C-alpha cells in the first residue's frame, strides 16, 4: 500500500509539472499571438493612416480612371479629365493614368479641384523642351502635396515622355514630388536625340516618339501621370514666349503666364 501511495503521489507531481509547463507554453504562444495581432493592427492602421492622411484643408474628390492605359487619343466616356485655362492663351485638356500613377493623379486632381493651381504662373518655360508650374511661390522651390509631405516616383515602363505628357516635377530624388508639374512640349524627335538620351526603347516606342514628339531623356526619371488630348496650339504658344536671360532666371518668361483656372470633370 505504501508503494502505491508513493506512486500516486509521484504521478500527481508529474501531472502538476506537465500542467505548469503546458500553461507556460500556452501563455508564451498566446503572448506571441497577441503581439503579432497588435503589430498587424498597428501596420494596418499606419497604412490606412498614410493612405487617408490628406490634409483636412483639402476636400477629396472621386476619380474615375480609364479601363485600360492608352497614352494617346481621346479619354473614354466617364473618365476624369481636367481643363486647364491659361489666361490670354486658351485651354489645355488632360486625361490621367490612374492605374499607373495613383498617388500623382490623386494629388494633382485633388489640388486642382480645390483651386490650388488657380492663379499660379508657369515659372519655367523652355522652348522645345517643356513648361513648368505648380509652385505657389513662383520660384520653383515651393509647393506641397495633399499629404503635406513629398511622395515617391511612380515610374511606368509603358508610358513615354511624349509631347503633351503631364509629369511630376521633382528635385532629383525618387521621393521628392510635391505639387509642381511640367508639360513636355518638344515636337521633333530625331535619331540623334534618342541616341543622346542613353535610353533603350523598342522600335514601336521610337516610332511613337518620332510621330508625336517628346523628350526621350526624361524617360524613367519622372512620373508621367497624364496626357494632353487637346490644346497643343496653346502649349506651343506658351513655350514660345520670350524669357528673361540672366544668370538667375534664364527660364522665366518676360510676361507672367498665369493658370486662370483648372476645372475637373468627367469626359462626356
């Protein structure tokens, strides 16, 4: 009987030890699971906050993208477009590439719909290259995105810096986009211009640039988020204005070229 009692006691001790170990292991994994869920929630919250962190002073608008990316040609019915009216010059109209550059499109359309660009000038004008605007200071050093911070480039391998391409202007870094933009204006693309760019293009892309015009060396360095579909005569007229030629502002027009208003709508 004594041996049976000792055996029973030993079994209870072993059982108790096993229970303690099991509880400990269970607690360990429960803590790990909790921490993982907490981290997942934090990451999700950070992502959602980043996506939704448009400054409260800007009212967001609904943007409708094209069903497929086609750089040239008219927008599709219902697609979001903008009409950029330039004082004393006329209208330039653009469609967007929402699938290829969602942040740049959202940024530009939101700023435009909130009147951010109204009254700003094209502070940089270079004939046979491009015209640039989007800086409230008019110096080429100002402006901000709808998030209040700069954001990264969105580079597409299929979109080209064609004549009429609407691109984000940056300060040379991959994540230095704000509110400034430029419109490619160069009309003539030769084999020499293509070879001097140092870029590699397909035969189809080369032919497209020769037919449409553009600036090959811009490829891969800037976000292309829109394309002009009407108003090339206005673009050329602005690019041909006389500029101030001095050491400080060789690209500044003698007479300010002002964006009167940008209207956001859906193509009908």
